[in-house]
C-alpha cells in the first residue's frame, strides 16, 4: 500500500509529495555459506522469544516466514560471523528511529549495537551470538518497517474509529527483497508517509528538540501570572524577545527592545504570532492563557510533534477523490478538490465541534452522500431526556416557542401529535419522537451535510454565528457546525452545475425540506492532531481538548505489541 498521500495536506493546506520511491518487489536474498551449526542456532533463536526479542505471536510468525525460505541462513552477518553492510545500514536506521518520533529502545538498539561491536572484535564470533544478533536484528527491522508504515499503536486501541480496509502487509517478503537489493534504507524511506507534512513535522521535531535541550531562560519568568498589555512596563521583555526569536515568532534580525522595559512594538507582534500558532486570541495581551502556553515545557511540544507523526502513519489512502477534512482540536475544516500532488485546499473555514465533557466529536472516515436543505432537527434521545422533557414539563409554551413538535413515525412525513400527558409519557419511553421544524432558528440552520455513520454525526449550519469568534470552539453535542454553510454547499455541489449559488440560497429560503444526493460521494475525515506545520512554515499547536494526546502518549511508551494487526 502506498500510503495515505494527501490527507494531512487536506487537513492543513500543505502540498503532498509525489516523489516517493517505489517499494522493492519481493525476491529471495542470496543465502550466505554458513555452517549448519549457525542455521540451527538461528532456528533456536527464532523459536526463543527472549533471545529474538519477539514476544508477540505476529513477530514470531514473521520471523519464521523470513528465515524458512533461507533455510535459516544468516541474513545480517558474513563469515566468520561479522555484521555485513546491510546490518550496518539497518543499525543506522534503527539509531535514527527518533527522527520519525519513534523510540529506538523499541528496536533494541543499545543491545544490538553492543552485540555488533562484540562480533566485530571477535576473531571467531561465538555461533550463539551470531544467531542471536541475526534474529534480533530481523525482529527490529520488521518491527520498524511495520511502525513506519502503519504506526506503532493501533488507533482502534484508543478509540479512534478509523475503519481502514484490511490489506496484506508482507513485511518478511519486503525485507528479503530489500536485502537482495541491498536497499534497507530505501525501503524504509518508501514506507514512510509520502506527505510533505510528514517531512515538515520531522524537520520541526529536530528544531524543537534542539530548543528543548537548550531552553530559553525566559520560560520560568513568564509563568508567574498577571496581565501585561501593550504599552505597559514588563521586566522580562528582553527575555520574552529572545524566546520569541528562538521559536520563530520574531525574525532573528528583529530590533532588540529598548532598555526601558516597555512591552511594545515588535515584541507585541511576536506575541500575536505566538498566540495565532497556539490557537489563542490574537490580542497581544500577556494574559493567563498566553502565559500558560509560553510556560509549556518544550519537551512536551516535542512530544506533540512525535504524536502527530504517529497519527499521520495511521491515515488511509484517499485516492483522487474530493475530500472534506476536519481537524477537531484546531477547529478547522479544509475542502480539497480532486487532489494533485502539489495542489492547495480550495477553501477552509472555522468549525465548532463536540464538547470536551460528554459529547466529544468522534474520529472516523466516511462518505458524504446527501445535503438536506431546511432540515428537521430530530432531537437525540440523550438531549430529549436530559434537557427537553424537563423544559416541556415546566413550561407548557416551550414547544410553540422553540418551533418543536412531537411526532409519530419516521422521516420528514412523520405525523405530529398533541403534547398531552399521555403523549409526553410515550415520548419519554421512546415511542414518539421530538423534532424541531425547519427554519432560520432551527438548531441545524438551513442545511445539513450527511455522511452516514454509526455515531449519527453530521455537519450543519447554525444560527449561533457569534460562537465562531471564540478561539476555543467545542460547544456542540458531537456534530460539526460550519461557519460558512453556503460556501460549503457550493463546493459540495460543484459537480452538479444545476446547483448554482442562487439555487442553493433559494432552497435554503424555500418553503419545504429538500434532499439532494451528492452525485459523486465526497470523503469526509474527522481527525485529531495537536501539532501541525502550516503552509507558511509556522508550527501550530492546539490544546489537547479531549485528552487524546495523553492516551496516545501512554500507549507509545508502553511495551511494544509487535507488528501492527491492521
């Protein structure tokens, strides 16, 4: 599978790359002329999970598939048992696993490097050590190949419902073909995400690691609290200036603040850029939230980038179809036309997502198939029981004022019934439904974007436009509210020329509910990442509003579970 091109490009407006090298085709590597004693020792090492470092059944099966075609001849050593050139390439690859946000300890780098050094020094390396090195290095490379291509963590284990089609990943055959071509490094490169975003994040990772190793002294002094407004005195203005320069929020040649310690000029502009990169109000005020963002340890920013790289490895291949992509913690939507390798998003807009407490927007991939103009809002059972029923019982005028009705049956043609005590009891038992009639004050606005899914999540307009001015926008019951529904409807129906802007506006203002099928279904991806490189090169960070980073971090540092089951 040539993985996932263009998805994060769609999420972030970053061009994808098309120059990824093709994967080598499986082929048998030439067997080394070793003794039967070495082959027997390798067979024993493969069978011993402790020796090979393959505790997972998937890895033990992969090892057997790797060595059996070779009659258990060594793959990584040459007579009398010293590491060969492929082994040196593989060790260098494992050593640099951190460049992809992976931990080299997951691949036993320290143990393998020590063992390689021992084999290199010995005039006649012990057969047991040769076998142990060969089997263990095979496990490490197979594991690294899998992690680079599919991710170290199965996203389903942390509740990400990314239903990626099952595909065969024959990593043993791929490794054999790589060895035959002496192309371990090239294969690893081809297994990485081909997205330009992946490489951009890799570069950002190196930069932030350097910053974390030598953190600017300003961070501690800025975390003391208080509010500093532009034009006010601020004793740490020089330290703040150096911090902003180090993070790229001010250019290296920006004018150094005067000795007067006034918070003004370029430093204020640098703070505004910092605020923009961190999803804060761009007011230039050093308030509580800006202080908190400035005080986040740079080591955690490094971790956010590492977690973002891992999530990129999960993404499915979207092909050449149009795409709507929503990054939940950044509250942004991108629309992407038929995707060229160097294209740009057609548009972007702000969104409102599910509340962090109780009604989080899920992560999944589905197809948009329908638009509904002037939709009914069918009140979900949870909202009905928690909010609506108590309000209806308290206020006899509630239904009329909110333009709601109790109905019997399904669909738009359901029959309204009176709000009698008996019908309210039936409503509470789920025998009747509550819905809001179409109109400008309908909770879904005047258009709904439907992509059928198990969670019953959809995108829709909203009468509460003022909420889009907020920097943090998790206010919904789980669905996604869009800032510019007319623009989105135009884009969705762009391949249906009869649906002009005027006709869309007419349908939104018209007298009845109207269902419009999308001629060519559009992929919709609801995604979650708190670090990204934007088109202008700025590294943006978002708050981990749902705690997904914390859960993924815990999985990434737990014991390795073997080759990905995906």
